[in-house]
């Protein structure tokens, strides 16, 4: 999450299961973060910086309960 905090432009981090059938996307939009969950549950959240870490931990435990290998993709848009 340090990557998203340092970026001033719109940026995105995507976490996928090893089989790439479930994912969590975190998009930075100005001062807020948009989290899109696509897997067992399909939900969308908009949270502040202080709520991001706890929500992300909860979603990772929920979407990837027994996964030991995850893909992490980072993208920065200018």
C-alpha cells in the first residue's frame, strides 16, 4: 500500500489468485480509494486511507483463504 500512498496520479494495484480466477483491485482516486472485489463475492467499496489497511486484510482473508501464491500487478496512469 506504500506504492499507492506515494502516487499523486490515479494508480491501481490488482491482487489475483494464482489461478487468476479471483481478484481484488485497489484504485486511488484523489484522497479516497476504490476497492473492487471480484471472486466469491462481488462488491465495491470506497474508503479513506485510514480504513484501507483493515478492509484490505479482511478481503484478502475472505477471497484467498488458502492461497500461498498471489499475483500482484501495479499500474500508474499519468
